[in-house]
């Protein structure tokens, strides 16, 4: 089989790339080791930057997002129950939009299916090869058959555990990593959110985040031990801990109920360089992971895809490879800034087992500084709404 761009991974990065390329009449094939229902069901991110919304508009997949997404003009930071609002719109003129990754993925799948996108689901043994040749290939098994796709370019959108990054020779690939000594326990509950804006809270007992998926569905998280099992966390235990960490003021309006999703995610910072090797490009979680504080993971994946789309469009439309040649460097410059922000906000908002009283006072001083300085608050705000593409 042949195509222009073979995209490994049909998560948000792969789907969006295929849609943006389809809009330019550039042919793609999408592969995934899972199926559509599984991918649509993965509960993950919930906050979209304005640039991410723009990308979905450009893709032609933003109608439902505009109807159902919730625009947010600010969010709150809380320390031991004291609260500070970051006025995103006042400080940056921008907003963010609450719209689940599940919904964004459904919208993109629907549009790709309508337009007859070629998909291979439930594939195994995916192997990119001939990356340095002008005819790279992707080999895999599908329904017991061996399949080879021949293409111009391969886009590695296969997430952190994918094969694309591993296809870059070890003497070329450099990786940078920090694993945090805790996880996030998250639940979904069919109750209105505790506040109309998100609250990120640091408390002696650990971090908590009050988020939402709609005006009737809440998404709440607490910092937990990396070794905890969801089975250790009954709903009652979760609610007690969550309310304590939010503080009495916010917790007064908390509506509790049975959770219908409960999972633990580890926290990690990770970057792989370069993000291009021959005719293979990495985009999204295949190249980098951020800790979830600040809601950057999905938005960063979308920013990579926007730059990759521009680079490929320039090649196919005008035969120019300038943006392709600059891709890795351009994209990584932005990636590192977003890594920095996610690391900083994580460092500010969590209880680290190794922290001495000194570090705790540093966290508190940073919070007090944010409360007293518009410049410091604006620095948080401009990162939260999303840095410019280049
Ligand atoms: P993915 O969504 O991981 O998609 C990769 C796709 O590739 C998957 O469909 C996978 O099945 C497929 N694949 C993997 N290996 C292969 C292979 N060998 N062959 C073929 N296909 C393959 N971000 C936030 O901003 N906020 C959050 O609250 C948040 N929570 C998260 C919770 C969890 C548990 C995780 C894992 C991530 C979370 N993220 C969050 C991050 C965000 O969801 C990701 O940044 C985003 O999904 C990245 O999109 P992607 O398309 O690059 O990768
Ligand atoms: C959500 C996740 C985040 O990591 C975050 O910073 C904000 C919101 C969420 O899942 O709703």
C-alpha cells in the first residue's frame, strides 16, 4: 500500500494531523494498536488553549466544541484554603475552553470517517524502516496479515509507549527525564462543579484540583502516593481528602456523589531529541511528557501537529523543505518552555516528600508573591493560555 504520510497512532495528535493534511488534499493512512471505541473512551485532558481551539477550527472539527465547550476567563490557586484568582482574560486578553479530550477525539474520528480516511485498527508489531531513504516504510500485522505501507513521510504520533521514538538510533536519540514521587488520583462525578472556575490547591496533605467536563459533570483530582492502588481509595475516602485540601471555604459548596471513573496517573517530565530523524517526525506524547499540572499535554501535542502540518503543507504545495528542516529545532524550543511551566507549577503546587520546611516556605512565599504582583500573575497566565507557536 502507498500513501503520502503514514501516521502511527490515532490519538488526538494523529487524528488532527490527518484532518489538517486531508484539508490540503494530502493523503494519509492512520494506524493504531487499539480501536476507535477504546481511543474515544480514554479519559484524559480537559482544558484547551485558544490555539488548540483555532487548530480544531482550521480542521473543520470545532462545531460541537463551540456549542458545548465552556469558555473560562480565569482559574484559582489556593494555599491552605486561601485563594488567588488568575484573571486570564484581564491579564492576557485570552480564554481557555473546557472540553474533554474524549469529545475532541470523537469529533475528529467522526469527520475522518465521513471523509473516508483509511484506518488500520488493532495493529501489532508496528515497525518503521528505511527512515533515511526517500521511500520510508511502516510494517505491521493486521487481522493476521503482514502489511507494508510505503510513503514519503512517517509521523510518529503513537504516544509515550509507542515504537516511533525507539526507531531513532540510540546514538542519535537523547532523552531527558524527571519522575515525580507521587501520582494523581482522578474521579469523574455527575454533579455540578464546586466552583465555576478551576481551583488548583496546595495543602499540607497534598495537591488537589477541582476541574469539570460540563456544568453538570465534575473532574476532581488529588495527589496520591505513586504506589497507591485505586482500590485503596473508596469514594468516601476521596471526598474527605479532597474537601480537606480544597479548604473549608471552597468545600462548603462541594456536592459529592458516586464516582463513575477513578484512575491513577503517574507524573513525569520527559523530552526526546531530536524530533525528526530522516523522514520520520515525532509529534505529541511520543516525544515528550509533561506532568498534568497546568493542562499542557494535549495542547502541546496539538502545537507540534500544527507546526508539522505547516512544514508538510509547504513541501507538498511549494516543494520547499525549509520548515521540514527546521521542524525539530522549532518545535523543541517551544516544548522546553512548556516543560518548564508544567514543572514550575507542579513544583509550586505539590507536597514533595523530600521537601524541608525551607522549601515549604519557598512555596508559600511564591504564592504570596503571586498574590501581590500582577507581573508574576501574568507570567502564569500567559503560559496557561498557551505560548505563541513560534
Ligand atoms: P496519545 O493520546 O497517547 O495517542 C497515541 C496513540 O498511539 C494511542 O491511540 C495508542 O493506542 C497508539 N499507539 C501506541 N503505540 C502504538 C503502536 N506501537 N502502534 C500503533 N499505535 C500505537 N493532559 C492534560 O493536558 N490534562 C490531563 O488531565 C491529562 N491527563 C492524562 C492522564 C493520563 C492517564 C495520560 C496517559 C495522559 C494525560 N494527559 C493529560 C496527557 C494527554 O492526554 C496527552 O498529552 C495526549 O493524549 C497526547 O496525545 P497523543 O496523540 O500525542 O498521544
Ligand atoms: C484537567 C487536568 C489538568 O491537568 C489540569 O491542569 C486542568 C484540568 C482536567 O482533566 O480537567
